[in-house]
C-alpha cells in the first residue's frame, strides 16, 4: 500500500506519483512500509547512539581501559555484525519471514541494553554483551533492507532508501544529545543512560510489530532457498563485480572513530567536546540523504555511490592539508556526511533490482558482509600504519589506496539495470541487455523464473 493511495500496478507501470512532484509531499511518494521501517530505525538509532556516545567515556574513564584495550573493544563493536549477516539473510529468505528475523535482531539489541547493567565492571562480560548487541544489528540489517526493496517500485528505490536513511539519521542525531541530557540530569549516572536506552529500543520493537508489513513471496517452485544459492548469486558477473569493488573500497574507508580522532589530534579539541564531533557528520547526512537518493534515481546509483567516495577522499585531503581550525573541521565533517548520504542507502538501492526476489535478503547480506568485513580490516591497516609511521602517513596511505580503487571502480561497476537473472542457474554468461540506461528491469519485483542454486 502506498501513502498516495495509488495501486501497486500503476506505481510500477508509470509511477507518476513517484516523480519529484509538485502535487504531493515527499512522504506521499514513498511506500507506507518504508516509512514504518524508517520510524523503527529512527527510534532504534536513538537507543543505539545513546550507548555509542557514552561507551568510550564509560570504558576509558570509569572502568580505566587502556587505549589498546579500547581499540580491541572498538574492533569487536565494529566486526561482530560480519559473522551473522549471512545467517540473517539466509533465514529470512528460507522461511520468507523477513519481518520476524528483523524483529529478532531488534529485540536482541534491545535486551542487550539491560545486559550492560548486568555486566557491571567486567570487561569480558561487557564485551560479550556488545558482541550480542552488534549481532542483533547484523541479523536485522539485510531483512530490513530487503523489505524496503521489495516494498518499492524499482524506479524509486534511491528515494525510498534515502527517506529511510534520513529518518534513521534523525535518531542518530538525537541519541548523543539524549545521552548527555540524561548524564547531566543524573550526575553522570551511566546506568540511567542504559535504562533509558532500553526503553527506547523496546518502543522500536513495538513499532516494528504494529506498523511494518512482511513480504512473503515464495518462489514459484516452492523450494526453500539453500545457503549455497546465495553464493550462487556470485556467478552473475554484475553482482560479483559489485561485491568485489564494494569490498575494495571498504578496505580504504577510514572508520568514523579514526576520522574524529584525527580531527581531535589535528585541532587539539578538548576531550569534553569530542563526543559532539559526530553531530557534524550526522547533520550533513540528515540533510542530504533524501536529495541524493532522488538524484541517484535519475543520474545512476553506482555513479552516486562513487561520488560519495570522492567526497570521502576530499575529507582525507582536508585532514592532510595545511589549513587549520574551522577551515578543516567544518569541510571535513560536511564531506564525511556527504559520503554517507551518497553511499549508505544508495548501494542497497543499486543492488536490489540486481537480485531475484526470493534471494534478495541473502544477496544483500552477502554484499553487506563483504563491505563490513573489509572495513574491519581497514581499521587494522590504519592502526598498524599509524603505529609504524604516524597518523598523517597512515592517512596518506589510505587516501592513495582510495584514489586507486576509485579509478578501478569507475570502469568496473555494472549499469544500474543489471540483474542476476541474466545469468542462468547453471552459471551461464550474462545475456545482452538492450534497455536504455536507467530503465527498470521488467518484473523487477517478482521472483525469477528459476531459483539460482
């Protein structure tokens, strides 16, 4: 169902309401299911970012972790999602219960907020709780993105993902402010932050159960997709290139924590203001996610994805350049926000039409797993280079690698209308596609004639 009350048939055929229209508001052009998922993500991100904003202070200042121990903890925080993304995607496709699998992920993360209270000052217990929390995130991400993709006509995927990511980013903006408000009101009682975070996360689960509609579309032969079918998607040259190039770019993507730490060291920012640095990135992301998503629908999603990495390279250049003060701080944070706005949802919007509906969750999970795993390795690479040669040289190495990867990816990514059903189930080559660039594939929301196995 669409908020504009247009039928799914008319939306898919001509989608006049899906154009950036003067007659309807933005939300009237987006499927109701996408708006509901955006509301769930927004509330959940308030909860998650409340914890993320205070966790470094809690671990280092209150529990006294060393920088090395905190670095290992941060790597665990970033890498735990990698191990369960494929599991979540496979379960969602095999049982055709995407909402249920996403709900389990949201529920697990919510319970883990109380787990932080139970863990007390035990670093080992805290590590286990954080790993479980991130596992919940990994479990829910692919089913959620598949629901967005399956609920949206192909020609509006960039806009739909942009709206979802913008709503998600509202939560990411509110979360740190809410955390510090709770700390200010309670005299730096971290336990109070964890309790409030749990309550907010529980509200997100309630919204998911009550507002989000599942998409259950069993394949025509009624066979349950096997896990090897997800890896079989890699036989399609277009999707395989997308996974490889996305992982390569992930290897030279500096993590948020390192970006903010480089800014802090470069500009001498006082520690008490350090937690406010993410708000600059989040603000730019919030303002640009929808406009860039719309632009990606018109100009090409992979082109926008590469443009986002050009913005990231610009942020590296600002950190390496001779300027100082606000002339570094503001442009670097803005470019960092542009990077996220142009890449986060846009990649899933580009990948969605490439994947058969029966394996869309698994395919997205496969793509996300490669990207997330590469970014974990990226943090290790930068950390090693920083230790060996210093932060400036380490960042220069990453910037050089990013420039090289951009040149390769410029000619390697497929066109936006490439689909895995151009590869037959026996691993044949892609059939030629005579459609004009940017034209949606026929039957883009239906299952393929064959299940890739």
